[in-house]
């Protein structure tokens, strides 16, 4: 296992990008102050498009509503095309920082670092536009609605890869509380598939002192919650990984009445498609069986959301080469699998590619109201993108 040390060489951090650190921080903080959630990234889209156009790049707007793609051809345009993707959306979280550039919208903030992701890709786009010494084409993909709404799938369904054919596509995400400046990833499944469920347990209300006259959905729901844990404990091979978590239970509104119904909600996370199928099959069987045993009924809504994000071996190798070119030995190529979900998985189902994380050092975790992207990462991530283009497309003379 290659461990990231966080003290790798910085020879691959491009001096021009390092010199722009203050300017890039200004871009990032402007984006941070105007967070917009899924498919509402109108100000964000306008800001990003204006930057790209100022670099001399043509910008295609409208994919997934607020998504956009800018295209740059190298000095030798005859080489292959690749895609570099950054996500754009914020979260429904009220920012708890007192930063001068904190969110200008109550209840919304950039708590996952997408402001930094956009800035790193913008910086790389400008640098490459000024130094297009490569053979081929680079598509800079700015994707809306990564958080829960599957903007990547919408872009794919609306023809992203038909409008912009490419041989490979790459993504990058910041990762707090790992050694600063190190790159983290693994071949194969890296992020989990993401499913959600809602179960309405329908019983029959009664006086709490006369439970024999009703069918208790609270008791039934409690049995369901307990039995669902048998999916991971007994149905899934211990060498595989899965999580079944009930996150909400709603039922009743007073202390002396058994309610008519209880609602359960939660999530299921898996990596292997066969385990995903097994988890849903066992979930449905448990809910139906427990309800039948208690005389209750169930309405099940089971929604498969993002697939598992799977890095393609060859493309993962190219991403690692660019990471090593950027930070030397500070690369962990066997990072732990992550039970969170990432909709870049939809792009990787259509086109080969790879996804890495870039460690930001100690600080609040993602999706935390106190989180702020570490601006010191901006030249690192931007240099990675430039080095990746050089790794894949090489000098223009090779074409």
C-alpha cells in the first residue's frame, strides 16, 4: 500500500499557478459567497462562463440547465479529446463561520468545496489556454447538482458525450483531515452506490391503554428497524461491504394514542452490483414479512440513486502519474473505499476515466457548517489538471 506522506516534492506545482495564489483565492471566495443549490446555479454559471470566455474559450451552455462545457484545442488539434469535470452546487446548510466572504444566502453554503473545485479547473483552463502545448482537445465540464440530484446523469442523458466525444473523463474532490497536498484514490470501486428508501407502516390506531384493539405500527416499525440490520450481519458476505441505516422515524402526535401509521426513511450503501441487488431484495422481504407477522401493511418506496463510482485501471494509472508529477511521493494509490456517493459515477459508466481526492489537511469535515475550502490547495489542484493534460496529450509535437 502506497501511503501518502503529505511531504512530497512540490516540483510539479507550476510556478505560474503558484504566483496566482492570491488571485485564485479571490475567485474561490467570490464563488463561496454566492452558493446555489441543485439546478439553480445561475449566478455561478454566469461567473464561470464569463471567466472561460475571458480566456478565449468557446462555452456551450444549457446542459442540465445550468451546466456548461468549454473547449480548448491544442496547438496540434489532431490528438484525442479528454474531459475534466468540476461540480458547481452548494448545500442546504446555514453557514456557521464569520468569514468576510461567508454565504450571502441564508440556509445555503459551499460546505463541500465545490467553490474550490471550480476555481482549480478555471485556473487550469486559463493556464492551458495560454500554453496550449498539447496534441488534442480538452473539454472543461462544469456540472450542476452533484449533491443528491444527479446532475451528472442529466448531462449524460442530454447528450454530453455525443456533443463532446472524448476518450476519457476525470474528476477531483478535496478531502479534509488527510495529509495536506496528498492525492488519494484506488482502482475499481472507490465510492459507494447510493439508494434511499421510505416505508409507510400502516396499522390501526387505538387507545394506548387498549392496544389489543389496534395494530401497532410503532412496534412493527421497531421490529423492521432491528431486522434490517440482519441484511449486513447475515445476508451479505463479510468480505463485502454494505450499510443499511434508518435515519428517520415519524409517527404519532400524542402520548396516549397508538397511531394509524409510522414512516421510516433511510439509506442503503453498497459497492458491488450483486450486493446492491441482494440488499434491496432482502429489504423488501423483511419489511413485507415483519408487517405480515404483525398484521400491518407496508408501502415501500425504494429509490436507486447513484451507482458506485468505479475507477478504470488504465485511466487511474494516468491520474496517478499526473499526481506523482505534481506532488512526488505524496500519493496513496490504495486509499480506503468511501461509503459516501458521487454522481461522477454516471460519467464513468459511459466513458473510461478516474477520480481522485486531494487532501486539504486538518479542519472541519465536508458537509459541516464550519467548513471552508483550504485555498492553499488551489495551485496544487490546478497544477494537477495541467500535468494530467500533459500526461495524456503530451507536447504538441507528438501529434
